[in-house]
C-alpha cells in the first residue's frame, strides 16, 4: 500500500485523512516537523502533504518546507504537496526554484483539487 505522510502543525482546516485513504494511501499524521523527520528516517512516503509555515526568524531557511523537501529529495519517488495561506504564497514561490513540488494549494483547500493531486 502507498504511504502518505500528513504534517498538520497548525491545522484549522478539514481533516483529509479519509480522502487520502479513499485514494489508496496508508496515512501517517504528525503534528510537527520534528515528528515527521523521525518518521521519515524509518519510512519512505510516496506522498507528503504539509502546511507551509513561514518564519522570518529562521536564520538558515524560510520555512518548515525546506527541511521536509530536503529529506524527500533523497527518495525520487516521494512527491510533496504544500498547503499555503494566500498571504504566504509569494514566500513559497521562492522555494519553487530549489525544490520540486507535486502541487501547491492555497487555503481554503479545494477538496477536488487536492484529490486530483493524490
């Protein structure tokens, strides 16, 4: 069965776990990048769905996405979908030259658009 890692740090949107399962994924959900990193050391995800959390106080990166994307790059079969607030979409665009995303979706998430990326 395909594996999907869902990283929900802030939440505030519908739980898409059932949608992921209907698409044929075994779902692992974490609530922090640290938990996700631990999980990814022992597992390979076919798809990672994460929120984009920009933090101007990070010294060495813009957001949480760089950490996950750099781990995902080690496994070419792993695809990355990023959920982003409209106000932060420009910050995410800065990363599109460095990392390959399977898709980016702006809140509020359109369930049909998410399903199409699965």
